[in-house]
C-alpha cells in the first residue's frame, strides 16, 4: 500500500520539478510548443508542460568576447597581427534563438572577418594613430550585420597591433628622420627670425647715432672682459664719421691732359 502511493507521488514531484522554472532578472526563456515558437517568458516563475513545451534560456547581459589574433595585410602591404575585444548583448531573444545557430559563435566569426576586411583598407599609420575611428567603423559594420540576429554591439576595441622586428626598426628610423627634419626646420625658422630682428635693430641704430655709440661701447666692454692679447684703442664715433666725410669729399684730381707741345 505504501509503495503504491509513493510511486505516483514521486512522479508528480518529478513532473513539477520539470515544469517549474525560475528565471533571474537578466535571463529570458524562449518557449516552443510542439516545435513552434510560442512566447518569450521571464523573469520570475515560468511553468512549462514537459514533453510538449521546450524552453531555451538566453542571457541578456553584455558578453565580453576576445577576438583572436588575425593576420591583416594593410593597404601599404604591411603584414600585422591584430586582436580586439567585442562587447555585445542580446536584445531580441526570439531572433537570437530562431534566426541563427549558436549566436555567440556566429558573432565571433563575424567579428573576425570584419576586423580583417576593415583594417585591410587602411595604411599602417592609420592603424596605429586612428584607432578610435577604426573601432567605430568595425562596430557599425558588425552591429548592422548582427541586427537580424537580435544582437546589439555595444563597443569594439582594438587591443594590439603587433609588428615584426624589421618593421619596428623601420618605424624607428622613420621617426628619427622626422625628428631631425623638425629640428632643422625649427633651427631655420629661428635663424630667419633672428636675421629679421638684426635688420630691424640695424635700421634703428642707423637712425639714432646715440644708440650706435652705446652699442659701440658695449662691444668694447665685451672685448675687454675676454682673455685676449689684442689691444683695441677705441675711437669716438664722431671722429670716424669726420674721417669718412674727409675721405669721401676730398679733392679728386683728374688726369692731366697733355698740352699741344707735349707728346
């Protein structure tokens, strides 16, 4: 008698255990009735009929996926190895289960192919200096393609762009040459500005004899402070100007013309 009552009780408990599901807030259950889609249920208590209804649980939290390293040939024919990280989540559980098989694996394959195709259209310099723009381009393409699967791509970040040793040395030489070029340009610009200032100073001194006299005395003072064996005797500026006037305005004798009697 006890055994006859115990068996049905155990069967009822097993049926209840198979029929009752409790889903947390971040999960949803896609319910199929005799193989056909019926509804998306959850969170909370969900009751299904065993052997007639079947439920697949989908996690709605953001999934962090590490995209494996990909060999990429850039537009300037440089081979690099690039890896990235992808953040996505399911926004439509029905599509994620019905439209694609194993949506996580499908999203990973889509991310790998998109990473190669997008980076292959750019030069190496763009890969190294414009990662934000490349991240946005990759995210937009993956998001558009995965939208039909009920998946929303939150972000894509390129982690590493690995180069071989020869390319690293070439980039180092290029950077060194660029620094030398900038140094020469800055030096030339400094020389040009200094020459302009010297011309302005010379024009100002030529208009003011007192300034020229002060500059003359300053030069004599600088020369006297140095350990030199040359003795310099300064002359006043007015004496030098007078001497220049005498030399410039002195009598000029024209060559004597021979007289008629001279040969």
